[in-house]
């Protein structure tokens, strides 16, 4: 998969599902919101990696970076929703 925006979006879909699997429990927004957070996490990971000069080669490293970004954003989302509700 290339490193275009479309590539990161597709990787983000997979990362959202993987991120949900890595962070068990109820998500306030459901699966659709989790996948959207995965897409945002993938885009964030691609942006941050490019900004600091890290080259993420195609393959498992792209998915690992996107999944880490998705998990990070999902954790932030859960904290923000918990504060708003509670």
C-alpha cells in the first residue's frame, strides 16, 4: 500500500478494528466511531512519522504505526467521553 492519503485511510480502517480489539470494553461511540478514530489515528501516525523524518516502509510497519495511533486516539476519546458523562 502506498503512502498516499487513500492508503492511510485504508490502513486506518484496519487499524480501527485492531485498536478496538486491543482495547476491550465498551466504546461510547460504537464500531463506526472506533473505525473513524482508527482512520484519524492512521493519518496522525503518518503525519507524525513524516514530520520527524521516520520512514515507514510499506507492510507491517504501516499497520503497526496506524494501530498505535488508533489506540492512542481511542484512549484519549474514552477519557474525554468519561469526563463529559461523569
